C-alpha cells in the first residue's frame, strides 16, 4: 500500500505491483494521513485492461497503473476535480492547456513552447493532468501519470486558457464556444472504460470551467511558428 | 411522447446540453446541443406535455411573436434533434 498526495488530495493506493510505487515516488506522502480517496485494483481488472489493447502491453504493473488512475479520475468530481486528457504548461505562474485527439501533436506543440520560451515554461503535465477548483480558480496540477515523454512537475497553476489543437496549413487562434469544445473533448474528461464517473457532477464542473476559462481553437502548422503565434497572442513574450 | 430514462439536461456556458447517465450511456455516448427554446421544450416534455399539440400550445404561450406554422416547424426540428432521447 502507498499513499500519495496529488491535487491537494491524499490518495491511498492498494497496489499489487511495484510499478505504481515507482511511478508515484515524487508524490508519496505519510501513510498515517487519512486518505480522501482509496483505490484498489483486482487481478481481474488488470487482465481486462491488458485484453483491451494487448499491443500496448508494458507489463502487469503498467496495466495496474492505468486502472488505478482511471479509478482515481472517477473519484475526483466529488472534490470539484477531474482529469482532462491534455498537455498543460505554466508560464509566469499561469497555466495554458492544449487538448486534442491523440496524434494531433500535443507533445510536439508543447515541445515548441519549450523551444520558444526556454526556462520560462514549466510542463505541469504532458498528458493527464488533474484540474481542480480551489477558491473560484481552476488549478492545473501535476500528477505522476503524464504520458510517454514523462513530462510532469509537482506543482500547480491557475488555468488561463484551454486551446483545442488542430492541424492546418496556416496558423490561427480564435475563441470557440463551449459546445464545440465539449463535443470534441467529451471522451477526454474521464478515462475510458470505467464508466463510474458522476456524470451530472462532472458536467457541472465543465460548465463552471467554461464560465471562467476561455476556450480557443489553435490551428497549427507543423512547425514552431504555431507556438510563436499563440505565445504572442497570450502576450507571454515579455516579462 | 416521453424522455427515456438516463437522458439529462445540463447547462453548458450560454446553452444547454443533453447527456446520458448510467445504462443509457451504453446506448448513446454523444451529446445533444440545445438552445434556450430547446431547453424550454425539453422541460415541457418532462413536465408531462406528451403531444405535439400541447407542446405547440406551450410555445405559442411562451413566445409572443411566434405564429402557429413556425411553431410547428420549430417543434419538428426540435423533436428530430432529440429523437434518440425519446421513447418509441
């Protein structure tokens, strides 16, 4: 058993394999604290996870990690929090998130931000950050589950903008409405497979998010210029 | 007409959206966008108005500048958009 702290929550994980403990090493917290969330995974759930995508088999421990995070994400809405499949960076203490279908170029775009802004940019999480409302702000939090690039920082920052990435011949950035965002991202709000999430509560959180965080379409050429354009749009070039 | 179990309406920004919960999410995994008049009609059906006549009447009462022909047209369009959420 391990206990971690992520997004301000103490999470107890009744893990079977060391993989999860190793993955979470930066987030471990005192085992005597009272957990907000407790998750346990059965062997059967691990088998099922492996059967879903045998070609992505990276070991039983890895599969356990996937199911653990699915269960954590299903438990989050109660704490005004959710997982949204996205890459999120912090610049000058504020967070910008990029969401898109897998393969559209979230990681590549994030890499371009690093290229343009250097040390000024911190990747909070490259793949599956937790977003949580705290005092009327929506904060993006680092978590151990962060995709194959392994980009994550144990930190948080208020979310300033949500960008829907799309590939295109020309760069463009413009506001889009909430429905367009949700229609595109609905299946990114909780990890697929569980189906145990409190949907009405999750919808309330998404409504709250679009009320305070502007949503943009960010059309990107496949080079650094799209990141430059967005960085200019958000006035992040100067201190 | 009646709305199927598991189809719920939620506010989203300036509009509304119908999503599914529980068992219904296995049949329909998408979402339906509704504007304010659409949300009004959804509520009417939930309140038990189960015929086109009752719904048209409610629309005419609610929207002063609406005539019967347009109301019928708008209602058809609305019912078509929420078809998946209606019991046969």
